[in-house]
């Protein structure tokens, strides 16, 4: 699945479909000044607590993007959208603004933000920038299971770094779809290892009988240094992908 449509091609979201939105975050300062007022009071406070400007800019750009997109799905202006959170920190729209039971998940890394939107079901999405300096070998030894590491080691050296980022986005997407986030340790469950298609394999230390469907997201060529993965707790029938500008 590699077709990406412009935001002007927006279509209604069906119950068994997922919409994925992509946004470039390295925008001009004037754009940041336009997006900042869209944020909620809590989001503004979070942005101000970020020490470095580049992180604050990415937060404002990604959350302003999220407000703008979600306004397409609910009867509210982008700057009036309000969120609540579960005890474990997963955000959702407040009930009074969510008559269509819109569920969503946002991820951003480097200069890229990606947002997944569906109805009635939980969704998780993750994107990662394949930075040259990242200690991917050390991270994999710390956070991958024995079986995942064994399969990773069976790949050629040239394949291993790419596979690491694919595995990592699969794990992050699953942690997010469960709503547990960082409270679910990556070593407590297994996902497939490339060249296998993305899939959730099993839990190792806790029981979870829920159904999960996972899929790697093929990003546009201009984002060739990024990886992304989607996970959902239902058997979605269609994904439609948009680039937001």
C-alpha cells in the first residue's frame, strides 16, 4: 500500500477503515505561530516545559497538525478540541466532542509526524527516524526478546539496521494500541522479524487474548530514512493515506 493522497482528497471514515495522515514538521516560524493557538492549555504547558527549542517546535507542529486533522472528523473547531487521558496516559477526545467515537494515535520523530484515525476501536502508530548515531545494536540487546534477537542475527549485516527499525516501530505500535504504552515492557511480547510481514506474535509474561492486526506503512520516497508501523485491535478492511500540508 503506497498511495498517498492530498488532504483535499479527504473521504468519510467508514467503521472498518483507518485513515493515516502524514505531516512534515520542519516548518517556518510563522507556521508555528499559527499552530500554537490551536493547542489546548495542557498542550501549551507541555510545550513550554520542553528544554530545547527544536523539541518544542516539533511538539507544537505535530499537535497543531493533529488538531487540524481531527477537526475533519468531529463537530468542533481545531482550536476548541479538548482531550482526556487514561490512567496510563493514552489521549482521547472528550465525550461531548466525540459523537462518532473517533479514536486516534499520534507519533512523531525527527521532522515527521504520523496520525492514525479510526472509529470505535483502538489504534496505535509509530514512526522512527533511522538516525546514523543511534546505538541500535545496544537497544536491540536490551529491549528485544531472545527469539527476536536470534532472527535479527540471522540477517545479513546490511539488512540488520533496517530490520531493527522495523521491529522497533512494530513494538511501539503494539505498546500504544494496548493503551499501556511504556508500562508494557518491549521484552514482554514478541512481534515478527523482517523479512516477515508485520504481525503481533504473542505475549510472554502477561495474558492478552485481544485480536491485533499490524501493518508496516510504506512512506513516500522523500521520507526514505523513516520507518512506520500501524497496529489496531480490529480486522480493518481498508487504509487510506493522506499527506497534510
